[in-house]
């Protein structure tokens, strides 16, 4: 019988035929559910903390997908690794979180899903899982990463147009990628007192520069580092550069010469001394 709409009649032994039944819709499902397994959207890679999370997505609602249906035998991270599978949004039997924990050393956490891990409502079992992002590099030493910030000269004169060196030093674990955020504050104005902050970095940190411009009063550039996640520590995380006003105060005499007659009566003469600026 094909998948279609059918009607049924019955005939007894005396060749009597009954009434035609109401139309019956018959669906034949022989398609196996497909599944993909990839890193969870919020999962860090590399990761320093557990559990490491993956998401399994089936092409249709399934049941019977249990902890033992996720295979971590291809992982290089020391174990023993353990698996916890829970249903995820949209909570309709199509999406599951696969959480891996138990890592005792650095290495890759790899998850695969073998064939027949789950079944649909018609009893078809799932095909082997596919995915292009089912590996997470795990390294607990990433928790030891720290950054320290410094500038080569804490104070520069306003007329010293050019640049001063900026150094961000990374310590602890220096293998793999890591990142830190920074904020710029202070009283100096971008485009007036300084033009740019930039540089190039690597696994040991970043060496850059602050480009300066002349100004008329003391200004500061404050740079503050902050970790992008819980794996980054920032010690000595603030550097303050002062762009010093180098206009010194001066004085002006109101008169440069005062003439008096030796025969004239004694009188007082006044000399004004005016401070310029600074």
C-alpha cells in the first residue's frame, strides 16, 4: 500500500459487500532522522573550564537519546570523560545539549554520535552524526593567563609630538589565543591631545604606541585593561600618561625705564609687574 488517501470496503462469505468506509489517510515513514553535533554557541574555544558544551540537532523529533549515545573516545584530553545529555530549546525533541566533564589534563574534547542513537515516532533510527565544529581545545592552564600594562614614559611634554611606547605583557599560559579588552579615559581628547593607540601582538603580549599632539595644559590618557572572560586576569591593569603643559609662567614690566631729575623734589614712581600665563 502506498502513502496516500484510501477507502476500505468489506465482503463477507456470501459475497455481500459492505458500505465504503470514510477516507483514511495513510503515511508511510521510512526516513531515518539525521543529526548534527557542533560546539554550543556560547562555548569558548580554547576552553579552561568544564563542562565543555556541544549541541546535537536532529532533523525531526526523536526519543531515546541518552548519555551513552555520545562518543568521546576520540578525545585527546585526559579523563575519564563523562557525558550528560539534556533536552534544549525549542524543547520539541529535536535539540539536545551534550555536556562533557571529567577532563584531568589538556587536550581536545571530541564528540561524535554513532548511528542508531535515537529513533523517531515511526521507529526509524538516526543516522551517524555529522558536523564541522565538534572539537574543543581544553587547557586548564588558560586560567593562569595574566596581562600587565605599562607605558615607557609616564609624563611627556606637550610639545613632544611623536609617540610613547605602550606595552601589554602576557604571562602564565602563552599557548593558544587569548584576548583582553581595554578602555580609554582621562582628560585628554582624542584627535587633539593624542591621535591613536595601536600596535601588534602575539602570544607574549602587545607592543604599541600612543601618538601625541601638542596642547595647552596638562592632560592625561588613562588606559585600563579588563578581562574578556573569567580566564583572563589583569594585574597592574591601568597606565596613566600625562601630557604636561610646558608653557612656563612669565612676567612683564609695565615700564622698562624710569627717569627722574636729581634736582626735582622727591616723589614716588610706580612699577607694575604683570604675570603672563602658566
